[in-house]
C-alpha cells in the first residue's frame, strides 16, 4: 500500500514541477541551463528515483499480488470515471494500459523478460508516447500547461496525477520477488 501512496505522491510532485515550470526560469538561470532542460531533469529524476527506491524495499513474496489488484481496481475506477467526462480519452487509455497491466508480473528468474516489460512500460508512459509519436516534448508541455492554466483542461492533471503513477507502480511490481 505504501507503494501506491508514494507513487501517486510522485505524480503530484511531477504535476507541481510542470505547473511551476516558468518559476524555474529564474532558478535555471542560476545553474546556467535552459528552463526546459531543468524541468525535464527534475521530472526524470522523480520518475526514476521513486520506483528505484521502492524496489529496494523488502516486501513479502505475495505483496505484489495485492498491489497489482489494487492498482488494477484503481485504474478501472479512473477509466470508468473518465469515460463520463471524455469517452475517447478513456478508450485510448484503456487500450494502452489494460493489456500490459493485466499481463505483467514479476519474473525474477528471467531478467530479460523483466527489462522487456520495463521497456513496454516506458513506451506507454507519457514521455514514451510523445517520443514514439514524434511530438516535441517541450511544445507539448507548453501546450498542455497553457490549456490547463487558461481553459482549466484536465489533461495535464490526468496524465501527471492518475496515469503516470500507475506506470510507476507497475515498474515496482515487475521487479518484486515472486514465490512461484
């Protein structure tokens, strides 16, 4: 359960970093790097360090089953609520995450399979989707931030606070110990 809480807190932290993107302009001038690179490095650090820390924690052997069940239930709840607000986004999200989320499991005996699962999770993560589609990440972040601030769009909070943390949880699940 602590993995869920920490992962969704990491999502809120990523959302906070992105929405305060322009206030980092002053801070990035101190370090002498562009603000986009500064923001991207913060987001990358959060999304790598949180799961890496959670993977190192000692867990009971069957803990991943409970974690996977809670994550699947929470993802189903998010998709059903999202379908009321934006049906096409709910369908797109469910097509992307339901198959990997239901099939992925820890395979400590097969390291190649673990890293293949991690590669798929990276590909369906928000930066992975943007890179695979050929979209400029900086332009997308600026557009999503403008939509959020000017029009109250919920795409950016959805990605940061609901979609991305589920992927972070699954990156912990695939590296959990397995009793089979």
